[in-house]
C-alpha cells in the first residue's frame, strides 16, 4: 500500500536516523477462509442444528481507512499475525451471531432455510466486524452430517457353517472361497 512516503524515502530515513521508527507490513490480501462449527441449542421441536459456517475474510484493496483500522485494531504491536490468530480473535463474535441466527430460524420454521440464514449472518457480521477490524467478509453455510447406525436382522435363523462346492458338491467351511 502506498502511504505519504514512498518505500525508498522510508528506507533512507531509517538508515539516516531521521525517523524514530519504521514498520514494514507484508499483508496477504487474498480471501482467508476460516471454518467455524456452530452447535445451536435445541428448538421447541427438540431438533438441534449443527452447522459449519465458512467465513472468508478479506482486506479491501486500496482502502487506506480499512488498512489503518486493521493495522491498529488487529495487528497492534504484534510481530506476526496468521489465520489461527484471526480465528481466535473473531471466533466469539462469529459464533454468537451465527448461533443466535440459526436458533431463531430453527424455532420459526420446520426446515432450516440455509440461504436466508446465510444472508442474515453475513449482514450481521459485516455490521459488527467491518467497522471494528476493517475487514470485508463472505459467509457460506453447510449443515454438518451426523452418523447413524441401524441395527437390523435379515432373519432369525443361524448362519450356516458349511456350504457345498458348486462343482463337486463337497462340503466346505464357509470361510473358504474355493474347493481344492
């Protein structure tokens, strides 16, 4: 990002001792997708919704105000900041907003309207995270599947221990796949 001094002027001031402090930031401006798993409390029907909320955070290109907000409120005096740090910083807000939205929509309808929930979560997060951290974001939802096991019987008769060979009609244990 270009600031009031160009890069060479800042480097010159640093080596000539004119500036008290210089800071260089390498900021990746590609979207950073971070998944959050939300477990909503059961609704009146007894159903609980477990959803993955994938939020892609971006620092807008050319927006110096957003860059300043990001540097001041997110980076601060940290020497480095990564996706895990961003997850830890924004997790409480994302989980709270997503959980409230999903619980409200699950209590209002029998079937979860994921498109509407996605739009509502996006709108609420943009209003909270954008001004405070200088980030833009996009949200996508995906219901998490659950594993269920079914226990059923195809009959009550005991399984045979021997079977007849197709060629010679000799009795063989069931575990053998061919007759010698």
